[in-house]
C-alpha cells in the first residue's frame, strides 16, 4: 500500500468507521462481518487490516467516534448559546428532536447489543464507559456553569444531576424501542419538563429529601 499522509490516513480511517457503523446499524455488530465492512467501505481485507487490527478495534472506534461526534455537536450548540438557560433550552430541543428521529431506534438497538457484549468483554466495557464519560463530563461542566450563573440551585450536585439526565436519556430511548406506539413522546417530555422545573408535585406534597450517603454526610464525595 502506498505511503499516505497523516491527514489521508485519518480521512480513510474515518470513512471505514462510518462504513462499519452503517453496517452495524443495519445488521448488528455480531451479524456484520469484516467482508461486509470492506464492501461498504470499498476496501480490500488487507487494506482494512492496515488501519484496524481486528473487528473489535473497529467496534471500539465506532463507539469512540460516536462519543466524539456527540460532544462536538453539543459543544457547538453550547457555544452558540449566550448563557446556561439558552444551552438548557437548546439541549431540551435536541432531546425532543432526537426522540422523533426515525433512525434513533436502530442506534438504540446497536447500543443494547454493545452493552450486552460488555458483560463478557471487559476491554469493550471500558471503551463504552469511557465514551459515555466524555458525554457526562461535558454535561457536568454545563451544569456547573449553571450553578455559578444562578440557573441551578447551589444545592445541586453537578455530577449527580449529570448522571440523572444521562440515565433519563438512555431510559427514554429504551422506552421508545420497548413500548413502540405506546410510548407517547410528547406526554413523556412534558412530564420530564415538569420534573425538571420542580412542578411535578404541589409544594404541600413535596417528597422528603433523600438521605445522604455516609461520604457526603462527612463532607466527602463519591
């Protein structure tokens, strides 16, 4: 294979990753063969292994690439916002748009398949954890900025709220796949909005505060 410039290697690697993702979304990664990826990327098997040593490396690259793309998109969105309130409004709009995306279910099914595989493959599990940590750190920084600007209460733990929002997002995606037509996107998002703005229950019916963990009671963090 002719020696390529670094930018050409990067471009070709990206093309292979995108081709693999299309294959995985169509067929799942277990059913997708390296020959399928080669055909999709218009590359020979020898050429493919020049860039990636195994199918597992390709899967890891797909996972990592998805995280980088998500954070890049979120970063662009946040940069265009004048303050945290605008960022949260844009993020809410993104939630709404994504839940109506007809391609979201295939992406969720692929994630579920990957998550199941991580129960048996620690290397893939670490890659998956790292990819979601990238998203979570971005969200945590947005929340921390919101606390400093007074958008969120000083009582809010940025890490805890970031974890909650990420978990809710994953749950929304799973709900759409599992319940299909019984999953009412509009009603669900309205309930989420009420919860986020503290209007889900009346003041007199407010729930008691959760019991803090031993570490937090002692002033530490976990």
